[in-house]
């Protein structure tokens, strides 16, 4: 999948990854002073929002489905596919 992404999509993925890693690496327990300023935290959130919005625009322009979500292996499927041709052959 990643090999068929445009250069802009790859850049957006990397920016999103770096920003979320900064957020994870600077996490502090509740009640402690955060090493990043409140303004910087807000700007990171805004950047992530812009990245996601642009990723959505690109996906729509390229006709890609962005509604897919990861699933657990043991999660039951939300739909069942029934093959009617196979049922006719059994009779």
C-alpha cells in the first residue's frame, strides 16, 4: 500500500508520525509541568488536524476509500457474504 502513495501522502504520513512521537515522548503524568508550552501543544494539535484534512482531500481526489478501520483478529465480521451460486450447485 505505501508504495502506491504519492510523495505528498508520504510526507504527510511522516509529519503525522513525527508529531505524534513528539507528543508520546514528552508525555508527563497529570499534575506535573509539561515540558512543552501550552501554545506549542495547541500548534501540534492544529498541525495534526491540517495533516488529516489534507490526507482526506487527497484520498477523495484519488478515489481512495478512507473509511477502512483496523479490526482485531477475533472480532466478528459486521457483515456476512452469501454466495448464491454455490447454493444452487448443491441442490
